[in-house]
C-alpha cells in the first residue's frame, strides 16, 4: 500500500494518518550526519556526528511544541502535551547512534517514526489524552562504549549512572567526558512509572519477513542468550608415527561438539546454536591436536528452551571425553513483551490491512530493558536481504511508512484504553 493510499484510507476513517513521504525525507535528511561514501552511516555514540543528529532531533521536536528533557546518561525525551497532563506518557523511540559503516535505518527509524507521529498530531491539531514522549536512548550499539543498550539500561536501573559514566572508549575518553564534549549530559530524573507504555519500531535486521513477504512483524519478545566456553585437552602426538587407535585428538572431540551444538539447536526450535570461535593447539599440520578452545552462543525465546539446550550441551561435552570442561560464562534471560501492548500492535496492523506475523527478536534492543519497568512491545519492518550493521542496509519508503502508521494507530488505541 502506498503512502498516498494510507492517507486516503485514514481520511475515510476520519482520523489523521502519518505521511510516508515526509518520514522518508527525514530519513534522507538525517543520513547526512556521519554519511559514508557507500551510502551508509558511521555515527558512533557521543561523537560530533551524534551531536549533529541529536541537535536536529531536539530542534524538530521543539518546533512541534514538545518539551525536551535530557537525563544524566544523555537520553533525550521529547514530550508532546496531552489533554490530561496527570496521566503518564505513552513513549515511543529507539536510538540515533550506529555501528561503524552502519546503515540508515537501524535505530533511527524508530525515532523518526515518533517524530512523524508528532508532525501528524501537530498538523491536525490533535491532542491525545496522554502525553506522547519520543525517546532517543544513548549508546544502543555499544561499539564505542561497552555495554550496548547503555542509556536504556541506566533508565531501567540495570546499570548505575555512576558506573556508566566511568566507562571509557579505546582512547580512554569516559562516557562522562564524551557527554560533556557534545553538551548532552542532562539533569532530568524520571521514576520507573514515568510511562504508561513503550513501543519501539525497528528494522528486523534478519531475513524472515522478506522471505515470507510479510509487511509487519509483531514482536512478542527478545530471545535469551547463554554463552559457554569449552576447553578440550587431548594429547599432542606425531602425525606420522601415532596409530589411529592410540590417538587422543582434541580437535576430533571438538568437531563432535560442534555438530552436537547444531543438532541441539535443531531439536529445540526455534533455538539457534553457534560455535563461532575455535582455537587449536599447537595448530600445526603434522601434530595431533592436543588442546582446543570453543566459544558457544545459544539462544532461545524461552527459559525452558535454554535449560533444555544447556542440559543437552552438558551431555554432549560429557560424552566427548574426560579432558573436556564446560564453563557457563554469561547469560541474558529471554524477554516476553506485554500481551496487551503486543495486542495493540497486532490489532493496528490488522486494521490497516497489512500482512503481519508474530516474531521473536533475535537481536537485543532498548525495548528489552524498558520492558522490565514499562508495558512494552516492538514493531518490525523488513530488511532487504536480511542485512543490517551494513552500509547496504535497506528498507523501502513503503515499508517504513507502514511501520510508522502501525505505530501511530497502536498509540491511538492505547490512548483510548
Ligand atoms: Zn538498533
């Protein structure tokens, strides 16, 4: 459906509608902050490029009648007044920072769709009952300062402001100094009950929507992650003089574990399992490998699924031999979004006549942190060839327009509740 048809449909229903052409103009206008020769964007968090796009965002929102507030980690909150100022705000947003040689859509689409909703409300002199806040979360990407999703993490209380301020990049510049350098260390303070709901529109960053020709992904949650390190100790031996029956080959044992990880994921759909790192010692053509290190990443939308995958991995490691050790080094619990907010997104997509399907996010998002304190959901739109964190990242004007309109209609539905 074209942006024009969208507007015509909305006119029939006598409600304002977002303007896909105007949203696309904003996507083009903001891609100049950190633009690369190959049509991508390099806009690392808290750099001059980030300051440029933040200044643009603040100026646009102020011109639309928003009050703009900035908190201690540099999150930006642009709030459009509602009829009942005593009600908590409905919030939407995402992030303006990118990866090095990133794309024009990852993150910023969710912020610009919020701006487009503000433009739509302002142009039609529409007031919602609730205030509407459009948020830019600081440092979602985590490529300059680790961890990722820092601003939303501080907001949700997963990370203290002091600890975040002290983190440094490779040059030794702290988050605190970088915030001051671009003038975005604010003083605003919010309590966890600030928002009635949070919805984040984002590109899918994967191939599923495009492959199934589905227009909208109704995101029901974010899958959980568990990381394991495995060390396998065999016996280094001469590749020519050691008979096959008398070998204790660490790499052969590792190969069995690699295949087991694949099979475990296949047996626990929609789980995924990856061995992305292998280190072989001594790594020499004519020596039977004496040691191997493997790094394993396993993901599943449910805690039970993760438990089953981990138990199966422990079995596989036990069967691989005595010198094999497994260490569970890190995990992130699955996030299940609020059913009522998810339902508002699903209903909005259906009412607009878009094809929609429930999906679980494979990647982390700010919404995962916000979900711990606010009823939250996400909307996905397709990514061409599933590409993201890539200069070739692309989502068409029509796809962006659909996402923004689903966002707007979901906001209207939540506002009526
Ligand atoms: Zn993102």
